[in-house]
C-alpha cells in the first residue's frame, strides 16, 4: 500500500498529492510517469511525476478531476493509502545539451511542464515558461514556475489576468523578439501542442511534446497507447511519452483519445450519483 502524506488543492479541479514511494523516488527522472490503482477493482491511470525527493522517499503527482478515478482519488485524505503505485515508467526526457529553452504548458499540462522547467533550470539551461489557462481562477503553480524560469509568461484566453492570448501568440512574439531557443517543450491538450509545433516548425526549433494517450499496462504489452510518429507506430508508454512534435500525427492521436469518451462520461456521472 502507498500512503498519502500530503495533499493540496491547486484550483477547483486540480490536486497536488504526495505519496510515500521510496523505490520510485530513488529512480525516477523528469518526464517519467507512474500508473496507479486506488484499490483492487480500480481502473489503472497514468500520471506524470510532478516532483520527488530521493532522500525522503516521496513522489508527487498532480491530477485533474476529469473522470471517476480522479474523482475517487480526490476524495482520499492524508493518512489513507492506495493499492498500487507503479513506476517509474516511460523514458526520461532528454534535457542535456541545450542552452535556451521555452517550456510551454496548457492548463493541466503545467503540472508536467513545471518539473521539466525545473530539471532544465537545475542543469543550467535558461528557461522561459509560457503557461496558458482559460481564465485567472484556474491558474496553477505560478510561484513554482516563476522560481525555475528566467521569464514566466502566464496567458489567459479571456485576458482576466491582464495577459490575453494563447501560448502560441506569446511564443511567436518571443521568437520575433529574438529569443534564440534551441528547444521547445510543449505539454497540454493535443490541439495546443499541435499549434505550438506549427509555430516552431516555421522557426525551425526542435520541439518535444509529451503525449498522454489511453494506457492500460504501461509496459508495451497491450497496444492501447499507440501513436503514429514519423509514419511509424510507437507505444507512448515505452517509446515515450516524449516525442518529436514535428513528427507526431496529431489527428490520429486526437481520434484515439476520444474513443471511450461516452463510457468515461457515463462512469463519471454514475460516480457523482
Ligand atoms: Fe499498453 Fe502502452 S499502455 S502498450
């Protein structure tokens, strides 16, 4: 069993949770994920590791209440435990060899963008973080992202924080101003990552995206997480979750992600009743 040792709400739908997981904490690297199961009959869900402490043996995850399992997870409190917490899974993000990076997070994607920015910052890379949210009430991790970046730009779709615009608008503005990024990392909804890739392709900047398809086993056995990259079939759980954004078939990824939408909606509604 894996004990919850800390929990804080980031906004109405997002929660930061820390669990005792010393073996994972010892090995995990930025970009990797875990698969958890609340109890024996629970669904397995993948979540990217948001933070960890090797000495103290804890691992943090950030999740958004979007379905039955995340709603149930959110109902657990400090001191309670979950059944399974398996990892680290996936390949770590390759962060070495860059000088100037832009890390872009869209909404809940900032939960993954933050550890990536932190890891780059810790190895001496100049990092700009561009974070996008629908409105100011759902902004998360602003202080944390500020601490690990040279420049933080928080954008809102409705301009309610005084910075109206999509992350792509700010990215293009920075590139026009002469920001000489040799790496862009984009994490968020698929349409956002696709839009970022359209910009960076024009400017010829290497772009890594983190894909979050449906996963079941997380070990390359079930094929549930397959994505097309550079015309080849890849498994996000073992070949990713990071991929060259300019090679990803976003249309197919979006189609596959919506396959179980109806069932997911029904399960979430049943849980609320
Ligand atoms: Fe089963 Fe990736 S989750 S192959």
